C-alpha cells in the first residue's frame, strides 16, 4: 500500500487529477491509477476491465490514454563525482500489434527493440530508449537513441552486440587466436555482472503488457516507462 500510495502521488503531481475538460471522472484518482496498473499487470482487454471497476469499456480506454503516460520514468540521477557507478545496458524484444513501430524479428513475431539501462548496484532502471523496430541491431538502436548522451561520464557495460559503440564489451574470440586466461576470466566476470539486466527484464515482463502489447503509437513507450517506475518502487519500497 505504501508503494501504491507513492505511485498515486507521482501521478497526482504530474497532473493526473487536474481538469481535463468535460464531465468529471466517475472514479477517484486512486481507482484510476489502480485500473492502469491492473491493465499493465494483466494485459486484460478493455471489455474485461470494465466490469471489474463498474464502468464502460470506453471509459477504461480514456483512463488508460489519460493516465498511461504519467507514471513515466524520471530523469536518471547522476552519480556523485567521488562515487564510481556502473551501469548496464541491453535490449529486449517485445511483441507489438502496431506494425508502424515493429518489424518481423528473430523471434518470428512483429516486435520492437527496447533498450534499458540499469544501475549494477541497486538494479534500478535508470533510463529506457524509445522502441525501435525489432529487426534493428542493438548497436544501431543504441547509436540512434539519446541514451549515449544520458550515460556520458558513466561506466557502461554491454554484451558483444554493442561492439564498436564505445561501451565495455567482452573480449572477442578470433579465429586461430584463443583468448588468454586473463581475458577468459574478464569475460566470466563481465557475464556475471551483466546478468543483472537480464534479471531485470524478467521481472519487468511479469507485467504482461510487455509480453504482447496491443497499444498503438507511443503506447508501448509509455508502458515500458510506467513498468520501469513500478519496478523501481518495488525495489526501493
């Protein structure tokens, strides 16, 4: 309940309870925030959610469209100058119905590539890039996004797909040139630390909207941002 109260506070401070024109909402703000959270968690349709809250499916749609963008992830907190922070970046494919923001990808579905940066120590989501078509390589999506600027001055590690981006990636094995023992040990430690971002993706995809997003336009971006906020609230209490 404390975490839910913090979520309601975030939405209220961002204008979720402000005048929107027309008739007043038939649900109080807390119920509307709960509706959005239930939608992201269960990925139920509007018709399935409507009887749960005693409203029409059209009202459910309006609530999600109005409040969906508000729990967005805030700007990443810059590390203190005397503290060495480590961030991890990786991309994941999320199935999307809107083919304007998706493309047929290696999982044989129309998906979008979503890049997420986490803090290696706290495992909080620091930032996420706007979704890109799923047939684009991680390195290409990273270069085209604004995330490199957000991560400037911070040590960032990634997997081998980000070769040539300036990030810290594992040593690459070349034909006829086996890795040295020290390089293999570096790769093992790199993989151990980088696994934390995979664990974060697994937790975020417990919110079923990230398993099959039916939202169009910026709907997936808003869903990722909101899920990241709720993920962070879960970790920080």
